[in-house]
C-alpha cells in the first residue's frame, strides 16, 4: 500500500529536491530548470532535438549547486514519457516536482492541415503530458511526502487563435486535465497547477536569445512587450515551492495582460490607438 502524507508535517517543510522538467533544453523549460536549481537538489533535464542546448542547461544547473541529469525524450511516442519519468525518479530516489514544458505547435489553417500533423501536436502536447503526469503522480504517491506538478499550457488554453487548431485543442485539454488531476491527487498531498504564458521570447516564438526589452513594440499587449522566460520560471518555481501548498487546480496566466485584449488582439494590433478613448 502506498504511503500517505503525514498531516502533522508543516507545509513549509516541503522542498522540491528531486525535479523533472521536460523540454528543458531551451526557453521556458531551461529557465525553469535554472530557477529550481539549488545546492542539494537534483534536476532532470529532457531534450528532443537540441542536445547542445540541454548540455548548456545542465551547466547552469550545476553552477547553481544542483546536480543535473540529462535525458532525450521524444513525446511523439507519448509512452516514452512514462518510461522516462519512472527511470529518472528511480535514479533520483523519488520525485518531488514535475514540470511539463515539452510542446510543439502549428501555423496552418485547420482546412489545410493533414491528420498526421494534427496527431503530432496532440501526441506531444496532450498525450505526452498525460503519460508524464500519470507516471510522476504514481511516483509521488509511492514516496508518501506529497509533490508538485505544474503544466505549461498557454494563453491559448483559454482563448483560440487562427492557425493553431491542434495546439489550442491540446492546451485546452491539458488545462482541464490539470483540474481533474488536482481533484484526484489532493488527498495524496500533491498539487497540480497550470501556468499559461503569453508571447515569450523563446525559440518557439522565433525569438531565441533575444531580450524582450530591446526594441520590441507590442501595441496589443498592455505592458507593450513580450515576456522573458525567467518571468514564467519564477511563477513555476513558486508553484513548486513550500509557499504554494494551498494553490491547487489553478491556471496562472502570465501574459502582460494580453488576454484582456481579446483572443487575437495581443499579437495582431499594430497601433496604440486602443489606449485612448
């Protein structure tokens, strides 16, 4: 029988000492790995195509005093996710926090898309996330000390976007999976939350190694710029930490206010006229 959390254990005693972060070779995943790195912690980094990027993440993690484990993960075969989580958790001696950052997307009208492309995005963004989440939750339950699971969704968990049908479907589905998991896992001391970024300066948005503060005018975003991956990572680090024990089943939108502008205005408005009555 799986162990159960000790109800007398104070919430502040929780620490994410053993962490898996999928898709952490660049962007939000990399920033999250670095944000969670600290002496005495183990950070598992996964990559799909960028082995060099994963190695650079590992260097930064180790510079912060944590130990780094690097593994390749291809979630177009979703069950690889479950196997990897099991193997890495066993190697680390357990699992305290799981962050689901792996993802892919499209820029293609629904009517022009073939089924293979649809399935690829759904497999990575939803099926793969489910397999990792399920395996991670089982490991946390076996450990008996609770845990934290955070899924990186998107503002398109909440609002549609033309040209992103499978991405929106997957992120919307993942957002509801988070809520179901939050209900089912709470009795084991495991919280499950989502972080929904807006436009972030990462390779996925074609802005690799670019500062969001340098000459980027975004009239349709109230703060008038893209976000920095470290701003997302800071939110994830909080949700994985001791002070977030009462946050469960939430989706934290981190988008500079973009969703307040409507589902497409954030990246499509070309002037600041909306700021004036």
